[in-house]
C-alpha cells in the first residue's frame, strides 16, 4: 500500500533509503528544517542547508518517483541565541516561494527556555503574516508535556492562526488529547527509544480516533527507521484494522493537511 | 474488566498471542537492568533520580487503573509551567524530570 512520510530528514539518509522507501510504497515525503546534530557556526550554514532542502533533495527523491517537500525555519535547538536566530530567519523569505516549500517548520521548543519561546513566537508571527502552514516540534521526554502546553498557549496568544493549519508533532499518550481538543492536527513519531513505537501508535488511534492525526518516521542522523510508516501499517493490519483505516492514517490524513498548501501534490500510483 | 465497546479489533486472546512474548522479553530486560545496577560499583552514593522514577512507575502498572502509558509519561514529566531562564549549554533531556517530585507518584 502507498503512503506519505510527512516528517523525515532525508539530508541525513542515504540514497538507498529513498530506494527502499519507494519499494515500500512511499509517494511523497516532507522534510522539516532541523538540527543537524551539531550547531552551525554561522547563518551561512543555514543558507546552504535551505538550498539543499529546496534544490538537491527534490532531485534525489525524484529519481525514485518520490515527491519531496520541505519546511523552513531555525529549529529550537539552535534558537537559544535570538540574534543568531533572527539572522537565520531573515534568509527564509528568499526561499519561501520555491515550489517544494510548504510552510514554516519544524519550529517549537527544546528545553522550554525564554529565548526558545521568543523565537517560536517570532516564527508564528512570520507564518501568520504570510499565511503559511506550520509544523511544530515538541520537546522530548520529560520536557514534552510542559513544552506542548507552552506552544499551544503561544499560538493561541498570536490570535491569527487557524489551529487546523498547524500540525503539532511528536505527540504521545500524555499530550495527544490536549492537542486534538484544541483543534490542532497531531503527529505521532515512530522513533526508537525516545518517542512512539508502531504498537503504541496503533493504541493511540484506538483510544483517540483517526481524525486530524498522522504518523511519521522522523528518520534522521540518529538511530531511526525510514521504513517506520510502512511498519506501522503492518502493525495495524496485524491486529485486525481495516485497509480503510490504514489508508486514512498513512496516506489520506497527511494528504488532507498538506493539501492546504496549493503546492502540495502527489501522483497516485 | 471488559470494555463496553472494545476499541482494539483483536480479541483479548489474540492480543496475548500477538504480544505476550515481546513483553515477556521486556520484563526480563527490566529485571536484568536492575540486577546489573546492583552488580555495578556504586559511584553515586544514593539512588539515581531516573532509576527511582522508573521503579515508582512500575507501581503504576499494577494499581488497577487504566491509562497506564499516559500516567507513566506524566510521572516522568516536568510539572512546572513557566519557561526556564536559559537553555545555554543544554541540548538533550534525561528522560525523567530531575527536580521535584522524588518519592511521590
Ligand atoms: Zn524532525
């Protein structure tokens, strides 16, 4: 069955990952801008990263019939220095009209600090002014519940953002309800050790339904799995869920959210 | 306790058939991890806050209430509500909130 992986960092993956994903039914991926595992030494490092996300990755994906889309921002792990962060943000307008850019992301919080929050709010305002979709990273582990609340409060405070145009990612059992109840989209990340397993993602669908929710691998430079979405499809089938449900969560839901950008398109096989 | 409307399409016996061995292995991993800690030289002098929280979370599994995964995550979470002053030099996370609620579930 075909699928979309709406959150994966292909710049950190090899070309044979694209090949294996295509073989597993991947039609499209979206790649948010994030931390590279080390801090860039200057805003120029981000300029090149944005070129990679908008120029070279779409070509690499196209070799395997996979459409590549992206989101731009300065990620929260490099946002503790507001001056540096704002310099990086000033590069984004030049890239925003490129054909594979869907919006602003993955913005959010990492350690829930004042400066991270200031830069998060600046991105939310940037997206509001330009009517961009937003993809949100929530903090890991013990920082997630607090960070998710701070993030939702900040978006509400802005007052100009439709929650139906915001996806809050990396939700788990303790944050899914607050995100969905507030009208946002929710993302479940199938990432070994620190986030959800395919089994727990299936449990969350059973407990909270399949509306406004998607699954992704967030595959990156860490221990992660670019085939996590098809593995979750298998998990859902294994316990008796219908093909309709499998298709909804792994293909139609991402399509519905992402199609709010006129640039998003997949060629159905 | 049987649910009014089951939300898992597999029956209870099917769930056991599908997942029992996987979780049997996970309990053994946990047991071996605690044994390994006992065998290791003590360079801390007191129980590590993460291990303490992990042991406390095991009690949550057996208290007869549902929402176990959510309650374990809540137990590990930072309970504060305001941003911290600075994240300079901080990148990662511990897995368990280091301040506060030690000893309290
Ligand atoms: Zn990511």
